[in-house]
C-alpha cells in the first residue's frame, strides 16, 4: 500500500542529517527534476523581493527565503519528521511503536512541490515551495512534475490511497487510486468541506493505515481499518471514500 500525504507549508527547523544528497532519496528517476527545482529555488533566494513575490510570502516571512538560500547546505531530517501542522500532529509519529514507525516509513509518502515524492526516511532540508507556485524560468510546477511524476506513481503495483490536497493532486494524476475526502456534517445533516477537519482526519486515517498489523490491499480493507480506528467513513463510489465529521 502507498498512502499519498500532502506536505505542509510549515517545516520543522534544523535536523541531524548531513546536507541534501539527492542520490540518497527514493525514486532516483526524479533527481534531474529535483536538482533543477532546487537550483532554481536557491538561486531565486538571492533576490528576496522576487522570492517573496514568487512564493506568495509577506515581508514578515523572509526567514522562509533564507531557508531556500541554505537549501544545499542546511541539515536534513527524515521527511515524515520534517513536515508539521495539523495533519502531522494527528499522525503523531512520536507515539508510534518501533514496528508501527517502520510500517509508516514504508507505507506513507509525501507529495512535495520540490522533491516530487519522498518516502518517510528520505532526508530532506527545510524549504518553502508550494504546489501552486511558479518559479521564474521553470513555469508552473504542474507542467514540470506531471511528465516525470505520473509514470512513477502509475508504476505503483500496490493499493494507492490518495490523501493529497488539490494543489498537490494536480502535480500528478493517479488513475485507480482510492480518493478520500472529509466533510463536516451539522445537526441538520448539511455537509461541507472544512479545512481543519480535513487535515486532522486525514492524519488520523494515515495513522490508522500505518498502524494496521495487516497491510490493506483493497478499498474494503481501508474501510475496515478506518472504522476500527473510530472514523465514520462512507463509500461514495467504487474508489471514493468520504470521512464524515459531526459538529
């Protein structure tokens, strides 16, 4: 099983790993594109106003530009520890047992605007680049990633559970993936998409799938794991699931 997670705008600082080595990342067929984008991002960081504009940042976020300037030299950390925020708080890696953490590293992968796809143990630095960004001279990230990332994901023989947000799902389509969305239901039964619930419950689902002693192999298996974890999940179509949150 491959569970595709969205990244987060926020990243943990520092790390104990050596500086970025693309040769040490999974899916080496993505390395030419990774290098191209990393070089463009670090070069752009030399022009702070241009970086803020391209990345959609305010002047109060100039430290994010500094992270990009130090991209090739800063320490690294495992990908699942680098990303932070609501989804990753719900995933709560630190509380997993050693066996569960190994399963998380094997089953979970993060869709990255900079690296395309990273596995749990891939060592990456802190950086700032969003899926909807366009770097000078490279065009949109969708146009950059689709030709190289879609074949990688299409080659996945296992069940793919897609928890990515829209901007990252646009970087590469995955035909046949199990698509999951989260809806909030009020007392009247009306349902709507809510960002916070979406991230938190996708994190809870990812945690349940990582913890499962038996690796899910079908949509029914995903449903069983999710429901056993206390999530209300409905099947909307053959490969479409909906997590319903009340309140």
